[in-house]
C-alpha cells in the first residue's frame, strides 16, 4: 500500500481513531491518501482540512470544475492514484450526457469542455508544468470567461493542493488496493 508504515482503521487508537472517523468514507473505509499520515495525526488533520477547503467548501467554482482540475493536475503529475479517484468523482458529478468529458480529460484532451472549463484546465496545466511563467495575462483569461477574484483564488488553491497531494502520494508509494473502498467517494 505504501513505502512507509500506515495504520489500519481497526488498529487505530485515540486521536488517530477519531480522525479516521472524521475523514472516513460513508462505507467506513479510509482512503490510503489519508492513511499515509497515520504516524503524524497533525499532518492528517491539516491535509484533510486543505482537501475539504479545496474541494468541498462553498466556492464560485462548481465541484465538477474542481474535479476537472484535479483530474488534469493529477494526470500531468503522473499520479494514477489521484487521477483515478478524481476522475471517478467527476463522473459522479457530471450528467450522463457529459461522461465523455471525464474520459477525454483522463486522456489529456479538452475538445468537449466549455470555454470556461477549458480556461480552468489550461490555467491548471500552466501552473503545474511551468509555474515560473505565470503572469497577469493568465488571470485575465480567467476573468474573460467570468471568474471573479474569489474563483481565481479557489482555482489556484485547488491546483496547489493537487500538486502537493500528488507528490505525497507518488513520493510515498500510496496505491489503490482492495481495502480502500469504492473509488471516487467523498467523506461525509
């Protein structure tokens, strides 16, 4: 499951057991991306708070738009774990007639995206692959498709979060396994 020691739900005690209940999925499982922090509960708490702020708190960005960004960043970073989870999450959020968008993003294509969605994903691509080249024109493109400054801030934080978590996952060998539960579910 990982290159370092983790602690299962059944072996967790005290603060870790409490946090596992807090970050766990509706089916009672805890995703491996959270279990990787088992040796440092403060790290687990902080990671979960960042995840919740980036992906689930109210935002001018829809949850589907944030899952599109998660899919793009994770694909670019070669993080199959997050790519799989968030691409499945995107499928859950999209209407049936748009499920092809998730498949397309997983392949690095953007033809089926709206103008706004494409702007979000291209901003995510540039910030992930060439952050030193970012400039005011990149933000202007986002404003031109209707994003206000709060939406732009939330977008940058979502991108930053996935660049962080992709490196934790790949650097520590977090993998999908049978004990994790259904892919693409969210904590309550």
